């Protein structure tokens, strides 16, 4: 069975998915003349320097501001992969991995913009007057009238996303990291992490939104500041590091130090995979929370999708990668969070670096778990949209149980000493399925996206002053 599952994972996570993710981003970039690059500074200014600063946060129990929705989405995508995942990718493929991460982020910005825009365009109001949307909504409302198999797409997407809830790895990852600096047993540390998640999630969606709005910028700035410090003290090595990154992106890397060497295909594939899956562009997750934003026009929220990929990959992942390359630790033979700790210790000291990375992993994973709760919440709202009592019961059960699903993997590994290869293979399969579904739907709805974009950039630039829901596509 394990060999069979491994074979399936090899197919689903092979070139087909990477080409599909990269190809979708390139396709939308081409048909929009690389809108995400041409209008990058416009998007940056619109998102981070709004005309009305008072609209950044909202105390309204129904309204969610664009900034708050984006904070939840960014918090959900910035996780342990930005620290340990990037390090493991560089340890496997060398410095050239960073270049391919940057390139995929550029097209991933467009993919994210498309899915966020469609989520806002096809969203609906629930019985409590809240905006709700996401892939399930644009699958039904966008494809339902002309594609009879849309229900199968919805089912596959739902099952794939909810498998991430049942086999969530964050609690074990955090427990393992804290174990390295405290010596305490992993299961106890994982349980503590789950309790901290419960403190946020049990407060409901409003507390999750408030928590992300506060924690996302705080943890990001802290990580950027300490990372930038190490980069600055090695500033004279930056030109050589960038030259190494670009050169090794196109040429095979020979074995050096503890680095085993890598072919061009391994370097490119590793960088593309790490870049695309760090920011979740194409996965269909963050559009679910973006759809709740009280935004005037779908394209305006789509700009936040561009910024989400920029912050996650171009900023946070680059900080990790540049510190590892600049300090020369990339060829030390270690990987994961240990490699990141060793790299940060060049400027922070070994002991402080270990605590800093452990705390960063805790904060990043904390916001990931709480951010993903909003995705599960959105799916249940869709599934039980026609029955208010059942929806409220399902959401109550979700709120109570979500924080503790993460203990399952920690318990299996630390207490039962179980070989969890089956669980990891199932996680890999379940995460690829909704991505395939979402990419197909995005391509099928490409004309709708272009029509919405034309509506936004039409005569006089509507900026949402017109009724965008009247966009028609032949």
C-alpha cells in the first residue's frame, strides 16, 4: 500500500502539477500583459497607503476590511515552510533555488490575483448578512450553468482541504522545534501549542481576524529586522551571493562541502515547488477569506493577492534564503530549521538564534493554524448554506475541535512511535487534489476575469463606482 501511495504522490506532485501551476500563472500574466508587474507599485500604494486609513481595521461584527482579510490570508500562508522549508530546498538544490522561487513568485502573483478576484466577484451574503465566498462559490456560480460536473469539482476540493485539518503537521513541527531548545517531550510542547491555538479559535472568526491583524505584521517585521541585520553585516558579500544564485540557477552544482551537488532539473524543480507552495498561489485557500472583505471592486481585493505573494515569497522566503547563502551555511550538509539556526547564529549567536528561530516557528505556525480555521469555516458555510441551524451547529463543532487535530500526528510519532509515512503520503495527495481542481476552474473562468479587469480599467477607471456584478461575458 505504501508503495502504491508513493507512486500516486509521484504522479500528482510531479511535473504535471508544477507545469500546471507555473503555466497558469504565465498564461494569466501574458493575457494581462503582466499586470502584476506593470501595476505593482499601484497595488502596493493602494494596499498599504489607503486614502482612508481608518478603514484598515473595523470593529463591526459583520464587516471585514480588505486589510483584515489580507492579514488572515498572509498569516495562513506564512508558516514553518518559510523557515525550515526554504532551508531544506537550498540544502537540496543549492543557492539557485532562490532564483526560481523569485521567478515563480512573479507569475504566482497573477494566479493569486485571479483567484481572489473571482472569489470576490462570485461571493454571496449568508443568512447573517456576512459576505462569504471562495472556490466552491465560483465553481458553482461560474461553472454551474454550463458544466454539469461542477459538483464533482466541489466535492474533490472540499475533501482535499479538510484532509489538511485531520492531518495537520504544525503542532508536531512546533513541538519538535521547541524540544531542541527546552529538552521537554514533544507531545507536551505540541499540546501547549494546540492550547494556544484554542485561545484564539474558540473566540470565533472575529478573534481570528483580530489576532491575524495584530500578529501577522508583528511577527513579519521581527523576522525581517533580524534577518536584515545579518544581511547588512554581510553587505560586502551580497554581489557575490547574487551572482552565485543566478549562475547556479542555470548550471548544475558540483558537490562542495556537505552539499551533495544538484542537476539543473533538480534546482529548477525544487525552486519552483518551494516558491509556489510557500505562497499557496493556485491552491484556492486564501480566496476564501479574501471574499469576506468589504471591498468596492474585485480587482481591488485582487491587488491584496499580489501583495500576499510578494510578502510571503519575495520578502520572508528571501530573508531566509539570503541569510543562508550569505553566511555560507548552504553547503554545510544540514537542512531544515537546523540550517536556518546555524545561518542566523552568525549574527545573533548560537543560543539566541536557536531561541529566535524556535519562537519564529511557533508564531508562524500559530497564525497558520488559526488562519486556516477561517478556510474550514468558509467551506462549512457553503456546505450548510441552506440550513441555518445545521450550519451553526457544524461551525460550533469546528471551532471546538480544530485546535486539537494537530495533536494526532504528534501523538503518533512521539507516543506511539508510529511510522507516519502513510499519513504524510495522504497529506501530499489531499493537498494536490484541490490545487488541480482550482487551476482547471481558473482557466475555465479566464474570460470572466478579463471582463472584470476591463470593467476596472475601463473609461475613467470605475474603481468600483459602477455595479461590477453586471459584468457579462459571451
